[in-house]
């Protein structure tokens, strides 16, 4: 359902993504993990047709992304890095605009929107302008927009960041249920505990290069241990001044 071969993106002399190849099967959740600046968001943008790769190829929903960018966008839902919201539109207006863009019938759109507003705790905030909403509220709005057209694949950039625990649980349940019904989910996250609970596949990237790619059942040890070893080794240093020398 999601496939890329030797996908590369350079910005001048900087290589953000280097010869990335992976396969994500239909109806699975792939957690794409790595530190800030590793190339995660750049990869999501290339796979969703928002950014043209320097070289390599990618296919989504059986379509070559470069050859059929419009058709790919019709079939996917995207929660982008910058959320893609308009400050002067309300939460509800964003959802109705999304429904119109995807050609949803008005009655079906109203039904889906009402359900999403209730489930994501946005019903009472529906008339809040995006520019006045909290980061969590804006993130939930973008998540709802990605789900609304009932896509074949979802590309979610840090969907759980700034989300309250209750809504995070609901979002996890939505994604697990969607995957069980055949939706392919490709998400980035720094919240390893959440990723470990829902993902079927883990891909780790460091410096634009994949350092791990396996199914969940093939992890040799806890996800956090493997991540800290391969993707983002922590700096170990004591701040001796923090607990001493106080009068």
C-alpha cells in the first residue's frame, strides 16, 4: 500500500533523506521514528505528494506519487507538520471546507463532522477560530480533517503531540479500528509508549538513513531501548552544580 525505493531529498548541499526504501502493507500501522531533524517530516511530505523527491520513487494506494499526485491526494488523509489550518476559520468551518473539497454529500458530511467533534472533544469549541485555539485543539482539528474523507491511507506527522490523555486514547482506538478495516497508517511520533502500543511495524531513521525496519513481533528488546541505541543515543552527563553549592 505504501512503497518507496531509494527515495532521496536534498536541499542544496544538505541531504535530508538518503536512499530510503521501505514497504508498508495494507491495513497496518507503521511508526516512523527518529530524532528532530532526522528526515521524518520530509519523508512524509514526499510520500503524500507535498514535496518532490530529488531522486527515487514512491507509490501509495497502488499509484506512483510523482505520476499521479492529484489522484493520490484524493485517496489519502494527511496531518501535516504545520497542521495546515487557517487562523480565521473556525474548527467547524475547517471540517465543512474539507468535506466540500472531497465532494462529500452534505448530509453525510454533517453526520461525520458531528461524530468527529464529539469523539475528539471539540463539540463545544466548534465555533472557536483556529488562531485562538490551543495547540492541542488545533492538532485535533487537523486529525479530524485527515479522517473525514474516509481515506485509504493516513499520513500523520506527530498526531499525539500536545494531546490530552483521554483524547489520545480515543485517537489510538480510531487508528487501530481503521487499520483493522484496511486503512494503512504511516505516522511519526516522539511518544514511544504510544507507538509501541499500536504499531505493527517500526522504522527508525537517523541522519536521513534508515537504521531499523521490522515488524513489531521482531523487536529484540523494548522499543525505547532499541531507539536510544540506534536512533538517538542520549548524552550522559551529570549536572553537579544543580544539587550542590546552595546556601
